[in-house]
C-alpha cells in the first residue's frame, strides 16, 4: 500500500523515497526464483542479508563456513553466492579460488562481502573470480542492486556450447559427445537427457522434472521411461568410467556429479 502510494505520486528523488524507488526498480526487474547462498559467519549480518533478499522475492539459504557451503552446493547449486571474505577455517578467498577451479561450480556468480576497504584486497578478490564485491557496512538498496546486476549479467551470458565435466566432453553445437576421448553414439533422447543433466550439474532432478525438460510437457510417458534411459546412458558411459557421474539419489531422482 505504502509503496504503491509513493509510486503513484512519483517525482522526488531524495531521502527515503529514493531508497524505496531503488528497491522497487530492483523488485520489478529481478528474477524471482533465483536461489542465493550466503556464506557468512557473523549471524546478525547473515540474518539481515537473508531477510532483505527474501523480502525481495529471492530464495536464500545461509551457512557459516566454506565447508558447510561445499555441502550445500552439492545438494543444490545456487544461482548466486554471497561470500564473506573473513571466515573461520578456509577463507573466503581460498573458497572463491576453489569454486573457480572446478568445472562444476565455475559458472556460479560470486559476490564478495568484505569489511576491508583496502583496494588491494578487492583486486585480489576480483582476480580470484568474484563478479563483484560489497564493502561492509552496506545498505539493503546497495545489496539488492548489486545482486540484481550480477544475476542479470549471468542470465545474459551466452550458454556455453562446450561442456567439459572430467573425461566427459559435450559439444552441444555439433551434437557430439566424447567420453575419455572416445566418441559416443547416443540416441536423441539419451543425448538430450545427458545434455540436460550436464548443463545443470550437482543438483538433483526428479523423474517428473526430467520428463518435462527432456521429453516435454505433452509427452505421455511413464516415469519409469526415465530409469530405462538412465540405464542406457550409464551403459554407454561405462567403458570410459564416466557412468559414475550419473548418480541415483534415492527417493529424489538423478543428478550428474563429480563427487562420489
Ligand atoms: Ca566474517
């Protein structure tokens, strides 16, 4: 109500009104279903960030260490990571480098949160692969606009035609798959299934999701069809050892993962 009344009146750009309009413009243009992982050991800050992001419509989860972030990412890959620089144990800097070294997590956009105003640290962070940084203390409006900008840039980034996950190489433009250097001949459905899993690695996909994404909403196929094609796919990948990448998650579905 309050926001609507302000918007209708429009105009002035000072004080709280400019903050409200900044938040409004972010709310209007963001992707509402984006999942954000906050890695921050200071609970008060972590809670504040999550509440602010949730209010803007993002899904948000928070962990306090790099180790806990590893676990969280293995269960579900976030669309964006907000990473505190000063963490107990593995530092934010080390964790950022680790994420950028792995093909499974390299593409996840990363915003560093740093208390240091030192320019050298920010440059070090950006060199480590961070897409942007926020210096504490920051306003909710600044947080929202940076998150939104990084997510928008990530969405505009052309999807890569080449997917390389360990010994598995998929050239989506040419419809070619190689496992350990050997070309595979897959049926069109097996190919689409593998491409979908490889393009969304490290997260679990239910059978019904796979049916929707690979076979299409209109297809009248049984969920067991997915199991049959997964089995064929694994068989094709067995000689290269890449079959271990296609994992069954009991009671949930399937995922493509480099972790055992
Ligand atoms: Ca900290």
